[in-house]
C-alpha cells in the first residue's frame, strides 16, 4: 500500500513538472516578444503557472484517497469471503483443524470440537494440548516437521473411532477427522458374526465327520453301533440345516430381500397354530382375546411366536403362559416362562446373534442361537417393538407390541 501511494505521488509531481516545461515555459518565452504590454503578459504567465501548481495539494490528497481505496474496498469482500468460508466449514460433518508452523491451532470447526470432546479450541492452543490422543498429535507432528501425510485410525474421547489424516499445508498443517464409529462397529459385528457362525458350524461338521469315519473303520459291521452312528449323523445334519436356514433368514431380513406383507391378521388363530405346533407336552397356557386383530405379516408373526415359544420351553421346565392385552392403539403378546431369568444387562443382549445364557442347555434343546435375533428383526420390520422383562412370578417375560387392526370388511379397518 505504501509503495502504491509513493508511486502515485511521484507520478503527480512528474506530471506537474512536465506541464511547467511544456506549457508555462514556452508561453513565457515565445509570448514575450508578441505581447504589447510586458507587465500584463507577466501577470498572465503567473496566472497560468498558478493554474498548474495551485491544485497540487488537491491532486495529492485525491491521490492519497485513491491509493487507500483498493485496500478499503478489497477488505470488505475479503472479510465477507472469510466469514462465508468459516460458516461453510462449520457445516461440514468432517472435522478440520489447522495448525501454524509452530504447531499451534489456527482454526477448528464445530465437527472437530465434537469429535475431540472439546467445547472450545482457542486459536493458539499448543499442539500438545489440543487433543488427549497421542497418535493424533504424532501424526500432526509428522506433517509439520517432515512434510509427510499420514492417515491413522484412533480412539477418541467418548468411545469414538476417528479416521485422521494430517497433511502439510503452506506454512503449517491441516488435520481432517472423519467419525467412523458406526462403520467400525458394523465391521466388528460382521467379523464377530462370521466367527460365531464358523464356531457353531464346526461342532456338527466335526460330529458328522467322526460318524462317517467310524462307519468306514468297521462300525457298519455292527448293526446296533451303525444305527447309533447314523442317528447321530442325521441329528447333526439337521442341526446344520437349521443353522443355515436361520443364517439365510437373518441375512434376508437385514438386507431387506424378504419383504413383509402387512395386513390385518387374526392374532388368536396364529397363536393357536404356533402353540399346537410346538407344545407336545401340553405345557403352554393361552390367555386369549377373541377377535383380536393386528397389523402384521401372518407368516412372520407365526415365526415370531414359534421362536418365542421354543425359547421359553427350552429354558423352563414349568408351564409357559401366552397372554394378549390391549394397550391403546397397540396389542401386546406376552410369552412368560418360569426359568432362571435374565440379569439386567442380559435383557438386551439376549436378542444378539448367537448369544446364549446357557449354551449347553440351548444346544441340547436344538437351538441355533439365532431365534431371538430373528424375532427382533421380524417385529421391527412389522413396525412393532419387542423386549424382555422380569416375570413377576419368576423367570422372564418376552413382550411383542404390534399395531391393532380390524377384521377385513370392518368399516373401522385401518390399512
């Protein structure tokens, strides 16, 4: 700005000197011989010189003002651009933190504050204090000192998993943070699911292999032993088939490849069919509401009841009670057993895939560890809820809540 003003002042002075030499002096020299009154001519020359030199302060002042205009006018759009940039950065879901060459915070957007568990990150905060994550500080230091761009995955406050990339930028470094907590949890769940599925399949596969090997080694020659071996192979083969069927059903539910047709369903009839199919010993007692209709997929609702009843019968040697009750615009189906019950933290985990409270007992009963996970998937796809709670008489009570509906043809029917 100073250089611009100096050049402008010099240009004004040079223009005045040129005007003196080109205009005033030729008039004074050449016009003197032509003038009749030398004294009057001299006054005219003085007036001409005054016309050239007297506006000098005005011209210089104007030049000074014009010299300031680029800075003043440009500063306004520049300030607006910066404000627009900061507002835009604060709308990003990715965290961004800038550092100067001394490793001090130059700026940080709102997403970065949330991810780092900070309420504020003032400009000038030292790199050693901007986050309580050593690997994050090391990554920024590499970008500042070595000019190296690194990408690391770190655990941040609040059990967050962050993908962090630090890169050298001008005279400092820029840190980009992406919250991948949900993605990492999904990957870990998938890995755990595959590991659990392989573990569950290993037992029946090993049993079938051992049975076949025993038959090949001579058991076929002994009819009684051969029959026991074949029965064991058939039992474990059925277990593998059931496990694979449940895995396929769960995969279809989670991918949405198995759409449900929601329509009014007579709940009493479906409960009766499910109880008749699983209750071989007459241990299930039904407290039914006649004429109760719910909005559901009939086959899905049957599978829900089938799994809940099988689970209750497997974990209880006493009677199992099924009850229906109205709760405003919903109907609740309760399946209560008198088994060992569930501790508080197990009431939610019991719906996880392959989770078993008593693994040995569940396997003896033929369970795959996927029944309740399928129940939750089917109920949620039916716009309902399912949960486990303590049974007042001891044991556990599973509750399914579905929207009430009306019989086909009923004028009050809800679609």
